[in-house]
């Protein structure tokens, strides 16, 4: 069933068949979400603890609700963009009666446990629930290749699929388990800080020679492309549990530790953040993975009994 076939009473109120949407939480990402809905023609109601943040959206045609209760009551589809699942439940606390019969979509950070707790909370108040994640920056919201994924009630996803695709053309439903989006959000997000700190360390080393950090961007992008090309290979090794075909062995990475230490001394750049990573590499060697593919680090990280 798509959203225009949904028989509930909201259909009769939709201009040109477009779903009314409420967006709660107007930080940088929340404003981008609301702006995408407004520009796509969806009647859009917004609410934020600091109402001044809504002014640019109101200028574009959004309606600022006077309370969170009024915001929830205004639309069949309620999209929240707050910091955590707990913050979402707290913000919606005064509007629990209005949630009944509505679709609640959360786009925030948090753990799988937080998603499960929020799903149970939403169901207890009569709402249908999807947890989601935006895998890009606010400026990318609405682009054809921007990825958002969701998990939870498949009927909600199917009903509002075309509305949700306004936020990004690469829109995926991961499954009925409500915590899958949070799981993938954290699993994929785990790559971000190590990758960025690696770039920042490199930038500091380059600048120690009086060179601009911008001079390494082109080469860093190529390096990331190479890493991207390896991910399917490593994923296959991990899923097979076979690390014997080592293009880059664990021992090879362990040998690199001395070079990082030498560069740190030469440039004066602090590289102590790498110590736990090399400790992990040493654990892998001790476990017999020295000549195996570096993807065998997964086995050390898993800490299976």
C-alpha cells in the first residue's frame, strides 16, 4: 500500500496528494529535513524548543506549531531529529496522547537498545514506529545519492516511501527489527573518527614542513578510494572466516608501527592515539594471525567465548 492509497482521514486533507509532515527538532540536520519537505511541496509543521530557529523555514512556507502537542497532532507522519532516543522520548512526553495512530520516524543517534526501548514506548502510545539514520551531512539532504536507512514497521515504510525519499534518493528499509538502523548506524559510524584522526595526523605532519594540509587532499581521496575497493574483499573474508589469502598481512601492519613512531619523532606530531590499534595488531599476531589477512583483526575484536 502506498501513501496515496492509505484510507485514513488525512488523505482528504492532502493538497495534490502530498503527505503533511511534522518535523520536531531544528538543529542543522532537522532544518535540512524540514526544508526538503517544504521545497518538495509537503505541508510541513515544525517545532523546536527554541522557536527562533524556525524563522527561515516559516519564511519558506512551513508552519510553526505553538507546542509539541500541536505539532504532533498536525500530521500523520512525525519525523524527529533530536540528539538521542532518550531526548526524543523526553521531547515527545507532553504529546503522547496525540501520537496515537500516527507514524513516528526517528532520525537520531543512539544504540540498538535505545531504538528497542523507543519502539516499545511508541507502541505503548499507539504510534507506528520507524527508526532511521541519515548517512550524510545536512547539506546533502534531498540529493539523489544521499543514503537514509530505516528499520521497523514495514507497512509504515511502504506507506510513506515516496515522502521519505524526498530526504534522499538512496532510501533503504533494513528489516522489521526496530534496532537494525541503530546497529548499522553505529557499525558504519565506527569508521569515521579513526579515519578523520588519521587525516588530521597526516595534516599535522605535512604542516610541520611548512606545507598546506590542502596539498594532501587529492592523495588522501585516492587512498580512500583504494580502501573503499578493499571493503568487499575484506567483508567476504570475514563472512567466510578464511583469512589465508593475505594481500596485506597482520605482520605487515605491525612492521609499520616503527615507521609511525619515527615520523612522530621527526615531525613532533603526537601519534599516541595509534597505540591501542597496534596493541590490537599484536593481539592478532599472538593469536596466530600474523600471516593472515589484516581482516583477521575482526576475530580479535569479536572476543567470542
